[in-house]
C-alpha cells in the first residue's frame, strides 16, 4: 500500500473513530509523531460519541412470578380420554397403508395437540408423539428418555389396535418455570 493510500485510510478511519485496521506500528507513527508509546487503544463506534438516539426508549417492566410449582396440575385422565377418542375416531376403520399412515401421524398429532391446548393448562409445554405400524405378528417396544422433574412433569399414553394396524400415542407435559 502506498504512503498516500495509507494516509488517506488513516484519515478516514480516524474520522470514523476506528484505528483497528491499521497495524500498531502505523498508528504509533501517525499518532505519536516521534513520541514512544507502548500500547494503542482501539475504539469503534457507528455514530459520533454523544450523538446517540435522542428519544429515550421506554423501560420494559418485567415482573418475577417466583412460581416454581403449577397452579393447576396436568389432567392425565382427561388427556387419556382425548387420546382414546382421537385414535379411535381416526383409525377405527382404516387399513394399514404406509403413505396414508405417514400423513395420519401428522394429522392425529396436530389434532391431539390442539385438543390438549384447548384445556388451557398454563405453563406446560406439550409434546405429542404418534407411532403407527402394521400388525403382522411382530413385537414392538417404545422407550423414551428426557430430563424430568417427577413432581411437576407428567405424561399420558394410549395404545390402539384394529385388524391391520396399531397406534401408540404419547403426550408429554413438561412444566415450564
């Protein structure tokens, strides 16, 4: 870089308020003009100092709830009835077809989630898992693991079976403090 270009870049950076792109030797040479200095501070800012937004932002007032336990417990029996009702109504007359069951898992999980949220249980995160498979003289085990608070978190589960398919629906309710 030529000396003219370096001087121009130094003036531009000095005007903007940043010296960080110049090497420390160039800054020393420009700023100290013969004096020795051991360190150089770099300052970057977008606007000129002191010319920040003149309109003050309104203060956001947040209040702590200090609520570590739910005011209303998760109704496991009610959710079990929802699972039984939805799985029976959607799958009672269905035959197992892979593509149809793939779409049905999405539909059933959304319906169950919407019906559980309609119960309006505050501060619970709802997770719905649906598994649909073909009945063909096989066994299946479903397991799940997660971080769990046994005093507040809970789940609900229901298994459905007809002549050609089975379905397992799990609803996990995790309390959000």
